[in-house]
C-alpha cells in the first residue's frame, strides 16, 4: 500500500496505471496480495488490497484484482527468488519500450542491482497469460524488463527492493535517452560487465534465484 502511494509520489505511475503485488502463503498454499484494478493510487486504502490464488480466485477482499494478475503470477511461477512484483508505466522506461530499444548496461549499478541491461519483451496483449510468458522470457534471471508498447516490470525479493528496481530502471532509461540525444551512449566495457554480473549472480543465488 505504502509502496503503491510512493510509486505515485515519484511519478512512476499515474491515475490507476500500474500494479503492485507481493507473494504470500497460507497453510503452504501459494497466494499473492495485489492492488485492485482501476483504482487511483491517491484514494487507495489498505482494505482495498486483495488476496488471490494463482488462478486469480479471490481469497480476501471485495474488489476485483488487477487486470495484470496473470503477469504477476507468471513471474512468481518462473522465479522462486521473487517476493514482490511492480508494474509501472513510467515515462522513460515506456519510451524505450515503445521504441523497442533495450537499455544497455550503461551504469555499474545496473549490472550489480538489475543483472545487466534491460531487455524488451515481445509484445503481449495486456492482461493475458501470453504477456506474462513473454515478459518472463525476456526477464530471464534479471530484476527488470520492458514490456513492448506498454511499460516495465520490476521485481525483488521484497517490495522495497522491487521499488528500488523500478526507480533505477527509470533513472537508467532517462540517462539512456539523454545520452542518445548527446551522441551515442557507451555501454560499460565487457570485462567490467562480466565482473559485476558475477557479483549479481552471488546475490541472486543467496536469494534462491536461478543459477
Ligand atoms: P489495473 O488497474 O487493472 O491494475 O491495470 C493497470 C495497468 O497498468 C494495466 O497494464
């Protein structure tokens, strides 16, 4: 909830665009807590958040869950290290997604905290399992992916991490756009990327992620 409000304060979502979820369990059953569909963040209250199972069936709460539920479920099923998923329509990330341009590994923190450059998933119709599958295919073992002609998805072991990922993606996409206006952005040297990827891999394995 606080994360959803913070996303709006930071300008990463507007109106009711975007959605936030966290993985939970009840008596060993995998569930997720997710923001309701079409609710503006400014009027969102704690009791509006819903708990659903992986088929989207409601367990708690009265409002319908986010229309992107299957996108969130796809990530939890593909990545056991992920405890929280945030989908935003932030401006610079969306600009790169619309242009179909991967954000190359330009900054050290991109490799250390996101796993490298930010790839663009093939287009998938909003709200479909197909969008989830395409997002996961491009996400791989990284922390963020751009959704073609749509927006971005950031993931983390915790909501705080997923929020940090969304902020870093928007900053990196902004820098990429600005550097492209100034000339051609130069990615980090390949040997630096390799060393930083090794650090990222160590962290990911400690979180139980893909090796
Ligand atoms: P919801 O309001 O259903 O969560 O959808 C918003 C959105 O961003 C769709 O991509």
